[in-house]
C-alpha cells in the first residue's frame, strides 16, 4: 500500500473479528492534496497482494501516533482501532 501514489504513511494492525479471529486494518495518512478513499485503497491493494494479506478495513487519518524517535505506536492505534 505504501507504493500507492496517494499514501504518505501507514500502519497495519490486527483487530478482533468474531468469524476469523483477527482481521487486518490499515491506518493511512494521505499525501497533501491526494483524493483517495478507503475503498479505493482496499481495491488497489487487493489486486497487488494475496487475499489473506490485504486490509479489510482502512481508516484514513490526519496523522499516526509516534514516539519521540518517530516510531509508530501501534499500541495507541489498537486503542482507537478496535471495532
């Protein structure tokens, strides 16, 4: 998904799913001025990678939580990403 021209940053986490146990969810920061929807990103990614790997859920966000050293804090994403 990082190869998509509209994507600036992204992080992927697993979220609980009743049927599968866990599903893939991506949090995406778009490049300034990019016009892309979550559905567009899911469809684009679905064409590029294996069926079990592509995110079933994409949430477009303004920024990702990071530490002082710039590492993405996935623990924080899990708090806001649970469905």
